[in-house]
C-alpha cells in the first residue's frame, strides 16, 4: 500500500503541478489575448485615424473637383452662348456678303449694258454725223446748183444719187 500511496501522492503532485502549469499557461494566454487586443485596438485606432485622414483628404479633393467642374460648366455655358452669337453673326455676315456679291454682279451687268448702249449710241452718232455731213454736202451742192440755176442731165443724175439720203432721213 505504501507503494500505492506513493504513486497516488506522486500522481497528486503531478496533477497539482499540471494544474499549476495549466493555470499559469491560462494566465499567460489571457495576458497574451489582452496584449493582442491592445495591439489590435492600437492598430485599429491607428488604421482608423489613417482612414479618417484619407477620407477627409478625399472630401477636400471632391469639393475642389466639384468647384472646378462648376467653374468649367459656367465657362462651357458662356462659350456656348458666345459660339451661338458668333454663328448668328457669321450667318448674318454671310447673307450680307451674298447680297453684296449679287449687287456687284447686277452693277457689273448694268455697267456692261451701259457700255454697250454708249458704244451703240456712239455708233449711231457717228453714222448720223456722217449722214448729216453727206446731207450738208448735198445741200451745199444743191444750193450752189440753184444759185447757178443749172439743171443738166448730169445734174439730174447727181440729184437722183442724192435723193437716197433725203429719203432715209425723212
């Protein structure tokens, strides 16, 4: 029995030792968990702070981009209005140019017509001047013939020749 007792005592000692070791390990495990939680909390706090800072910077960038977009939108609207005005002015000037070109063509046609009329009038004037000169020459010859009072056969031939211009004039 002593042996059994010794074995039981040894077993009790070993159990006691095992229980102490287990309790120590559990305490160390609890301490480690607390340390990990603390580090996680600290890491989370740091990460959270970093994320909040990034969020704030992103908001600032977003506000800046929104402001820039609104400015560009205003500029775009202003440019569109200016472009519409320029297009209207261009169309108006194009119409005016078209009218000016048409007027220029009309004036050139009128000028050509007037030039042709002037040439025709000059030709008529020259023809009438020449015919009037012939008539005056014939009139002078007739006046001389009447003043001399000679109407011979040659004078009659002359008279027949000169009747033609009188007929065309009258």
